[in-house]
C-alpha cells in the first residue's frame, strides 16, 4: 500500500523528482535501503536489499538514549562509574519497549572485566559520540565493522540524527559496514584496537594475505602524509624560488596521497584528499586541474551533508578556481586574437 511504502529513509536522489511525479503508484522492492539479518560469524548485520550508489542515505537515526559525558580525567578518559550512573538514569526514563530495544543489543566484555550491569557493557560496546554528547542508536549499532567500509556516518546536529550513507557502489544483498577504529594503521595495529570489540577481523583488507603487506605500506604512508599535508595546506602564492619548489613538492605529495587512498579504497578520505590536490594545484595557479579536483571534493562533501562547513568551503573554492580558469582562457583567447591581428 502507499502507507507501507515509507520512503522517508530512501535515497536523496528521489527528491530530485518533482513532487507531482513522485506519487508512489507501486512499491517495488524494499522501501528501506537496509535490512537487519544474521551475518554468519558476526551475530546480526545490516544488508542492502537493493543496490545503492555513493551518497545514498541509508539511515537517519535519532539516539534512543543519550548522556552528557562527565569531564575527562587526565590520562584516564571518562570516569566509568559516572558514565554508568548517567546511563542508568537515562535508561530508567525510557519506555519499556525502548528499554527492551536497548537490552537486545549485543556487547563484548573483556574477560578481565567483570560484568556488573549488562547495560554498562552495552553502552560501551555500541555508543557513538554525538556532538558533545554520547548516544545509543539501536539500528546503526547493528552495522558490523570493516577496515574497508562501504558506508560512512556523521552526526547531523540540525536534524538531531546520525546519518549513514553509502560511500561506494553497493550490490544488492551486500553487507553494509562501517569502521569502529582509525583506519590509517597497519593490519596488526588495527587488530589490537579491534580486540576491544572481541573479534578477529576477516574483512576484505585483513584477509587478503597476498596484498596485506602492500596494504600495510600504503596505510602507513597515508598515515604520515595525511596529517602533514593537511596541516601545511595553504592557498598562499609562493613568492620565492624556494617557496615555489616547496609548493611543487607539496602538489606532488598531495597527488601521491590521493593515489594511495584510491588504491586502498578508503572512501572516507576521498573528499579530503581531493581537497588537498585542488588547493595545492591552485597555489601553482593550475586552475583547470584545481577546479576539477575541487569540484570532485565538493560533490563528495555535499553527498554527506549539503550544509556542512566543508561543503560550503569547497563550493566557494570551486567558484574561485573556475573563475580564475575562465580568466586564463579569456587571456589566452585575447593573446591568440592579437597575434593573428598582427
Ligand atoms: C556494534 S555490534 C555490531 C552488531 C552485532 N553484530 C550484533 O549482532 O548486534 C559489535 C559486535 O559485532 C561483532 N562484529 C562486528 N564486526 C565484526 C566483524 N567484522 N567480524 C566479526 N564480528 C564482528 C562483534 O561481536 C562486535 O563486538
């Protein structure tokens, strides 16, 4: 029926259709871009009931339970007992069906730690930072980990929801994945972090024995280049020979970084590395290439959140780079015309 065909969570792209055309005369396929099913060896998992393209919004979920974390203790993180009591208070305020939903979530407890209250372990295993707070999202909590994830997520403060979107093409029936850990680490270091979740990762990146060494080398190099280039990125035009040489070196390194990220298929980083390439080429006044990379970066930032600071920045930069490119083209045309006229 019309009502059961809830498209509210469906792809952004349906909104491109004029409203009078989007009347739903038939509901083909699953209305939601995800289904929760058993995932062999992982408990439950989240799957794509139909193919998805980069930018498709998969989930928009408000937190079922949220707490203000207590102040961090230097070198120790959050005081556990204080977190536990805040979680308990928030939990008691939920309806009984919401409480059941929270208690149905899985958790891992390291053997060295006694489970005093499963609620605390559930919170630790499943909660996400949510702006300045920490919250539980019961559907998103079912998404398993991959070191080469096919979705990404962020907290949308305006909507009060955590958004999950596809970062690459996803086949019908494919499992959706996110990363629980920083990805710019070699395999052994990633596994150490994942030990806290109680599983051995068998994702595509961890199980490809033949390519593991290459993958480790790439991630280590990305881990060095990425923060270094991001910190040094500037639009300042080089005015000395030395500064010009360093700007060229920076452009080369940005291109190397972008190639490594693409080879490693770390889609979460695409927008940022395209931005680095764009800005470093703009400094060299290579406006044509700078415009292309800037526009690619803008498209990806926009896909995640049209209103974000990054999207707005890339829109502005793309406009500036394209305007400079047009100016160059005009100058060249004028020069050619005046040469012909001579
Ligand atoms: C946040 S939950 C994810 C949903 C969970 N599978 C469930 O059934 O509710 C995290 C737990 O899922 C399992 N898990 C997540 N990713 C996994 C993976 N790549 N391989 C094996 N188990 C995984 C681990 O047990 C982990 O502690």
